[in-house]
């Protein structure tokens, strides 16, 4: 979806992070790198709070997966500040273009899956 391509290792980490996220209570955000979970934010009433919890464990070059779409670019901007290189999310928001544009502006790769794993 973005100008920045997803590297092979990032893609493996994104798939791993989404596998973890589908087992976390929504709103689930998972940060991972090299096949390891670095941070989990789940069960929050809004996505940015879940992201802030998960991003506490972020390191440069990590990836972020979300079980729900991003209606605003706030999570993308917080991810950038934490050194996230790639994001996977289902998409489906009327405002997807704002998050995609923020990724393009910040040099982050974003993949949209079209699938949600909401767990309430």
C-alpha cells in the first residue's frame, strides 16, 4: 500500500506479530522483531492507548501489527517515533488514505490485509 517496500524479514515479523495479535483482546497492537514479541497492548478502549502500551518495548527496526484499522494517523506517528519500520493492519477505514500517506511521509511500509481478528 505504501511507497516503502516491505523487506523479507519485516514481512516474517509482521505475520508473526499478527499471529500473536489475534490471540490478544482487542484493541490489540503487537510489536515484534526477529520473531520475538517486544510489546503488547490490548483490551484498551482506543487504539492509540493500546499502541502506546505496545510501543514501550519497541526497538529500532521493529514492526507493528494491529487487529483493527487505523481511522487516524496517530498510531503511525507514534510508531515512527518508536523506530517502527513496517505496519500491518486490516484497513477498511474511510480514512485509510491518511494513515497510508503518513507512512509514505515517514518512510514506513504498510500492508493492509482486509481481515480483522477482533476479539472482545
